[in-house]
């Protein structure tokens, strides 16, 4: 009898662990899929300029607006992530980003591009990054935090590389085999990224469920901290300053 109960508990524990890993995989796919659509210029800038009949300066202005929206949205993103579940926020981010990608693929007039890029900044800045980090933190046990975040950082780069390979293959095939224009090939690439983002968003909505409950309940009973005192505590930690310098230097070089 005891052996049977032990086997059942062991099986349930393994199932729960597999479920956690699957949910983590979905978040990893989201982290690797959302940004390549926003930064298509890295591989397809010439085609974008040709398709939308814009200059490199125009495209730079659109990306400047994207950066401004990041700057505005990142600060309240943490506050929002504490009040809504990662499931809801990441789903909104992925579906919203993909839907904007479908609009982008329709090659709208250039006056609409600024709204697309600003909206991308909201979906990738306000509703995505902090909530995705929170989701990974919830899924990882206390002794797995470093492992999960390490896999997240390396894994999303791998996802980006795989998607970029697929995108370039689609582009080359459309140009060389179908003898199509650069604009049509670019549209197929944008559609691929957009539909992938939407699909990942739907999967996250369907499967990222039970992991949110425990931490949300714990947060409800936690006493509210003092903002000024909390900032003073953070600023007194040398490692925080070191990480800030590393991030600043990294983005300056980028």
C-alpha cells in the first residue's frame, strides 16, 4: 500500500515537473520571438526601405520612438506585473505584437508606421519583460533560479537564431525560386514572425495557469513596503551598482 502511494506521489511530482518545464519553454519561446519582429532592420533594412518607400533617416526616427516608449513603459511595467498575472500580460504582449506585425505586413502608409512602432514599444516594454521575468521566477524553485534564468538568456538567443534562419530561408526561396519581388518576400517573413508570436501567445494563455496562484496569494498577505526606504536599501547594495554599470556599458556599445 505504501509503495503504491509512493509511486503515485512520484508520478504526480514528475508530471508537475514536466508541466513546469513546458510552461518555462513557452516563456522562453516568447522571449525569443517577440523582439526579432521589432528589429527586422538587422537583416532586412534595405528591403524595408524599398517596401515602405522611406529613407534610412525615417526608419531611424521610428526606432527612436520605439526607444522612447521603452523608456516610458519600463518603470510602470514592474508595478503592472505585480497586479496582473504573467499569463495575462505575456498573452497580451505576444498577441498584440503579432497583430501589429500583420498590420505592418500589409505595407501601410508611412504615416502609420510611427503608431505601429510606438505600440510595439508598449507591448514589448509595458506588458512583457517584467511579467515574463516574474513568470520564470514563479516557475523556478528556490534552488533553480540561476539555472532557469541562465537557460532563459541563452535559450532566447537560440530561438532568435533559429527564427532568423527560417526567415532568411523564406526570403531567399521567395526571391530565387518564385522570382518574386523583395516586398513580397519581406511580407512573407513578417507574416512568419507575426503568426509565430500569436501562436505562442495563445499557447501561453491555454497552459500558463496554475503556477501563478501560490505567489499571488503570498503577495496578498505581504505588508506593503515604503518606497523611499526600499530605494535606499537597493542603492546601498554594491552589486546593484555593478549590474547597472554593466547594463549601461552594454547598451551604450549596442
